[in-house]
C-alpha cells in the first residue's frame, strides 16, 4: 500500500514539474474571466511543489526497499 502511494506521489510530482500549465488549466482556469495563462509565480510554485512530491515519492520507495 505504501509503495503504491510512493509511486503515485512520484508520478504526480513529475507531472506537476513538467506540465504546470495543464495543472493550471484543470484546477484554476475556470476561476478567471479571461483565463489566458497562469502567472509566473503560479508556474514556479507548482514546479517547486512537484519537486517536493517527487522527493517524498523517491524517499518512500527508498524506505520501502530498505525495510
């Protein structure tokens, strides 16, 4: 179970890092009237969150394989 959660976090983290525009389109674009593009801050914060998710996923996989 924890191994699958680690894989999921790793996949979501990589997706957030490489496709922040798609994340914005799914979660935030409907909240804006013009909905043209996300701000630079949104893109960077999504990528940083993706890096953190990826690190936690890798850490979980590492711990699972050690134990």
